[in-house]
């Protein structure tokens, strides 16, 4: 999903700043200590509480009951979504760690493999020249052996419209 | 001589940064005559007073009536639940956005990893092919009497020692 699409999928979030002066802050900190909430959570809940109070004026008992039920249901859904998202984040972070480590390893091993190939190439060229000099005929390269595992992979690549591994 | 009682260290003022869903913030904004950090602070303080009053009402109700059926009790529960809900909405969306960003990052890393795997596999196959070719040439050369090689310092030294010069 692109960033543009993400902007369409997720509702807009807005940040605001609340400045509390010393008398308010003393009272607020006492409240925080009593409730055991974090600073930001407390500010958010208190602002939301003002809205909740305003929204409740003029409601009938039935409406209050309905609103309470709806709010509880949405809160349960949100908690579940947050739990699932946190869980997925943990998995993704582990994936990032794993892939990063694997890529680092490739950064180290690929140059070594390339060097080994170059050495072998040079050695083989020398031997080929030597064989040619002595008039020795070397049989042409046979096709690479395809293991059953690779064959199966090629089958699935073919099924998935991907080119098979070249041999 | 006596020292004044120690007061807790509270800064002169403090700014809190909070995040809401835009639509929820619009509704909060509608509660205020003017929009400023100070007005928001006043709303927080007013709400704090209301919260404390409601808490006292709740405690009084706990001893006198059935909270599941009492209208006031239900209204207090509705307020608290709605406040938690509004604060939870933005947090959930923020977490899901982070999850989405990490998902994109993992996809990119996975693609790079697959590319490196292909590169390593290609190199591995090329090396194996060269080894097999080298073995075939060496085998073919073994069947032929070797022609003396052009003298290199190393081969000269080897011959020198094999002739019993030492």
C-alpha cells in the first residue's frame, strides 16, 4: 500500500499543545498520581471527558444506555485492534532484525564468493591454455545437474508464471 | 531556627503534546469560544473538576443504588467510557500506521534479500561449474606426459632441490 493510499485508509490525526500554568500543574500532578495515568493520557482523557459530558446533555435513559453499549463495543474493538497491531509490530521488528542481519552477512560473503569465482576462472583459463598447448582435448561442459528440489522449484515458478532457474 | 516545609518541585508551566483524530478534535474545538493552548488548558482544568465531582457522585452511588440500572450511574459510566474511547481512537490509529510503515520496510528488505539470494545462488553455481571444468581439464592433462614448463623461479628451485643438490 502506497503512502497516498495509506492517507486514504487512515483517518487524519492532529496534534495539539496544552500549556498548564503552575497552579493547574500542581493540581494536575496530584490527579496523575492518584489515577496512575501517564501525562499525555491524562490530558487526552480529560479533554475527551469534557466532550463526553457535553454530548450527554439531554439524553434520555434509553439513549444513555444505547450510547454506553455502543461506546463499550467500540472500545473493545479498538483494544483488540491495538493488541493485534502491537503484536504484528513485534513480528515485523523481528523480521527487520533478521533481514538486516542476513543482508549484512551477504555484504560480507558476496565479495568473498566473487573473489573465489575470479580465482577459479583465472586458474581454469590457465589450465585450458595449458591443455590447448599440449593438444589435449577436453570434453565440453555437460549440462548442470538439476536436483529434484530445483526441479520442483522450477515447476512452481512455471505455475506462477515466473521464469525457471537457468541451468 | 526552623526551615520552611519542603515543597515538591513543580515547574512554572509545562506544555503537553497530545494527538486526536481530526474529527474528535473538531468536536472538542466546538466546546470552546476561542482556540488556543490556554483555552485548552482551561478546558483540561474544568474537566478535571468535573471528573472529581463525578468520582465523588460515583462513590456515593456505589453505596446507595444499583449502578447497572441507575440513570446517573449509567451516565457516569457513559462519560468515562466515551472519554477512554476518544483517547484510544488516535492511539490505535497511530499504532496501525506504524504497523503499516514497518510492513513497507519489511517488504523492501525482503525484496533486497531475495535479490541477494539470487546473486549468491548465481555465484555459487558459477563457482561449482568452474570447479567441475577445472577437474575435467586436470583429469585430461593427467593422461598426457607433461611438457616441461617454461622456467619460472619457483619451478627452477623445485628442480634444483629434486636433483639432490642439497
